C-alpha cells in the first residue's frame, strides 16, 4: 500500500510540476485540428495566443455561444492578430467528444471564429494546463509566457442574461497586453462543466 501511495504521490507531483503557471513559460504542445492539420504552440512565437477549452454540450459553453459572446471575442481577437485555439479534451465516449467532422459541424453551427479547433482525445494537453472546466481560458503572450488562467468572465452562471454585467476577463487581458501594461486580473476561478477526461 505504501509503495502504491508513494507512486501516486510521485505521479501527482510530476503532473503538478508540469502544470501551466501564470508568469511562466506556457507548456508547449502539438495537436491535430479538426481538418487534420498539425499545430505546435511554439510555432506561434511572437503572437498572442488564446486557449479555449470547449464542450458544445455543456450549458456554460452554450451560454456564451448562444448569446454570441464567444464568437464576438474570437472575431475581435483574430482580427487583431491573436491566434485563438479551441481545444476539446473530451475522451471517446464522453459528453462532448467529437472527431474532426463532428467538430467542423459544431464550428459551422456555432459560427465560431476561432483560428483552429484542436482535438485532444488523450487529455494530454488539458492535463498539462490543468484545464478544469468548459470553458476554461488561457492567454499566452508573444514571448510564450502564460499571462491569464481562469474563467471567461466574472459571472459564474449559465444564464446568457448575465453576460452584459460581467467583466470579460479575456477581453480585458488582451487589451492590457496590447497596451503593454500588466494583466490586472491574471487568474480567476474557472466555471462550467468539468472537462471530460478519460482517466
């Protein structure tokens, strides 16, 4: 039992040591998107990158897409030169899991403006970033340093009517990075459905 406990502790330590931390270099990764194209985070050096964990069946994700909030933020960011990557870490058989064709159907239905939809069926990327919810948002600056980790906004509800009165943390962080000022809210508590990892 003691050996098992020690092995588990070592595994947990290893995972936490790899987890993304604000103010430090964001973990690099390579993933294939819904069109079969490979993307490596480090290939976007010099550009600000937003990571958005998603699950189209989650009510909290539906809140932001149904109201057009997520698409509006994506479009504005991409127009400003930001790379916006949707990531689905749902394992096969779990809620919200998609293959490439299904992901593209979701993108078309939602009107997503993201740069790419990445498939992380193994959950490796999600675990490296300790992604907990859908949505869970991250902002990485041009130097590859994680500058924001948390919720999309300040109102943890599934009600679209709550969006106008909320502080939009990702929009705020992107504006501050563009202005060359420190991100005023670098972390917040993410809210939404749990990421549907396989194990």
